[in-house]
């Protein structure tokens, strides 16, 4: 099993879409939201995604293709 | 009795024992070292600090490493010059402008401070491998301090990084792990490896300790100003971590009574970004302060972080202290580098050009009274990014190696009068 802690950032176009629900229904992963800040126009959600490594990878890849920005929960830490 | 109590989540306040971990298990918020300040106050004074070494380790009681009788892993980092800048100050209308010249560190950047603390902590904890994902200043420092400590160093980089960028790290002979992927993917791999390996990743699992080293820059600034905090500090922003720690350092100096009287007011903390990567400056302009990640496109690569971990905290601190977060164009970055070099003889990398650029922009907009004390943090040496200046110096056409040609070209400037200690021979004084 793999666990990825990520921050998903939603643009105005996607903020009203049920993306996290679809993550769990389209892929064999469990999502666990820990923090979030969602407004009418945009938002971010910090969550853990757990599943087999390939499933986690595919699920987050699908998010990116959709246009959701996917980052490690730590953000970027250095250059 | 230990000064270091626990790690505490900056978001939800949860405390956990001191350990190599960097996010809260409950809410995934960042963790900070929590000190017993009563114990720190018993140990630290201006006198005890003055008696310490001329390095960051003179502030050891305010750093998260319990050394006992051990020596820290040090290359003499810190206690860099705080230079009064009258020439630049004249250009900008600031009589009390100072440059904190952190280009003078062992590997020529501010990162030596944080890495010295990180590697010292890691060695005390029994780690045998120090690692990082970095393409620049952090990689230089990690490789150098791993060598100094006799520990194994691992540096993760994108495989397509130019050779010149690799050489200044590879010379310390760490293991260079080249990844077929972009920098985001390198970072992601490292965050996954943290859970699998018993290694100290400086900017990941031991980040709470590493980042505390930043505070020393502000301790030094206050000490070098005669134990006074300045009115305002201009700080480059990458992840924003450093900015947050300067706020903490100023708070500690005030609360511990190390600064007093009129020098004990919290400085305004102002952030500087490049327009081509300015998510925090943009957030500062927004009423809600939200940081929206961006894709960096700037020559200031050492601070080009599109999704800054501490961006939101920077906005809050800048606002609460009366500072601002502003940004400058690529041309203004280059002009900032050149302005600092020609007025004060200090050569900074592009990140310093950002800092000076924002300093100049704000000064020209009339932000400061001419007698305010303003300090700019210059965090990396110009030789690290010298290539950005290619083609910007108009060289005079070459002349023949003759005095006549020199006089013809340079005219009046070449008519050097007699000066003290060097007489121009005349008929009366020329020996026979």
C-alpha cells in the first residue's frame, strides 16, 4: 500500500466539481481530507490518498489531467 | 533540563515529541520546534553571546541542537558583515541603510546557516546520511557539510541540469542522484523516500530543525546594530520559511530582553519576489491573502518556488508587522544586482537583485523617512549566477599598449596630479 499526502488546488472552473468523490469511485483509493479552504471561486484541499502504488499514481495523474494542481502537502521547500 | 520541549503544529497546535518529522499527523500542518523559554532565558544573555564563537553557534541556546560537550558541524558560517551602505543609501534617500552580506558564508549563501544546524542535529541523532533535493544553493551546502561531518551525502537533481550547476556540488563528492524527471518529480520522489529510508533529508523530515538556523540572520543583525532591531527588513521570499523564522527570531529577541528600549519594537518585515514567480506578492494584494500556485519563469532561480510552503504565513506576518510583499521585473533584478555592485562593491546573485530591486522600488515610491533604519538581506553570491550579466557591460575598444594611446582615449582622467606619498618627478627633484 502507498500513501500520498497532497494538496489539491482548484481553479474557478473546477471548484464546484465533485473531484474528490470521483477519485474514490473511479480508482481503488481511499481519500482522507485533513484541511481545506474552499470558496465560491477557488479552493484547496489537503488530503491523504491511500491505495496500491499504481492506483494512487493513476488517481493523482487523473486529477492533474483534469486541471487540478497536485502538490506534495509540504509545498515546495527549496530550489 | 532541556531547552527543547517538543514539536508543535503551526495549524492545530498539536504537540509531538522531538523526532525527524515535519508535518502534523492530524492536519498535515508544518511543525515548529517548541522551546522552554524560561530555561533559555536562564542560559542566554548579551554577554554569553558575545563570549561565543564568531559564527551562528554564538546563539546556540536559541537553536534546536542539544550539543552537551559535542562540537557542532561548522565551517564558520554566519556572523557575516552588516555593512552600512551610504552610497546606495544616497541613491535611495536612506541615511541608515544596511546590507546584511550573507554572500560571505562558506559556500557563499545563506543556506550554510540552516544546513549547519540540520547536519549538527542529524549527527547527534545518529543519522549517517544527509540528503536533499536541490539544484542550487542548498545542494552546495548539504554536500559541503556532509563532507565536513564525515557523513554520507546524497543530492537529488533533475538529470538535465547543466554541468556547470552540478560541478560546484559534485566537487564535495556526495552521491549525485540524477532523476529523469523535472524538479517537481525529484521533490516528490524525495518525500516518498523519507518514509522508507533512515536518512536525514534537510528540507523534508528534519525541516523543523533545519529551518531554525534561519533565525541567526536576524539575531546577528540586532547584535551588529548594537542590540537594536531595525525599523524594517527586506527579505527575499522563496518558500517563505526564512521570512517566518525572522519573525520568530525578532519575537525571541524582544521577549528575552536581548533588545531593549526603542530597539525592541518588532520590525516591519517586507518580502521580495521576482514578478516571474510572485505568488506571495500576488496573495498580499488579495483581500483574502490566498496563495495561488504559479509556474515560475524568472532568472532568480534560487527563489523560484511556484507553490511556496509558507506563503500564507508570510502574507499574515507582513500585514501584522506593517510590511509589504512586492515584486520586480527581470530587468529590475539585473539593475538591482548592478546597483548594489557599483555603489557598495557587493556582488549578489539574482535573488539579491530581487531584494535590492524591491528595496529601490519601495524607496522611490517614498516608503521610508530618510532616517529610518532599513536592512536588506543579501543571501547569495553573484558568482553563482554570473551568466545572467553576459552582454550587459559595454567594453571600451582595445588600445595599443602605449601611454600616448591611453592619454588619447582617457583624456583628462589620465592627467593624474601628484598625491601624498607619490611625487610626480619634476626637473628640480629628478635625481641626476
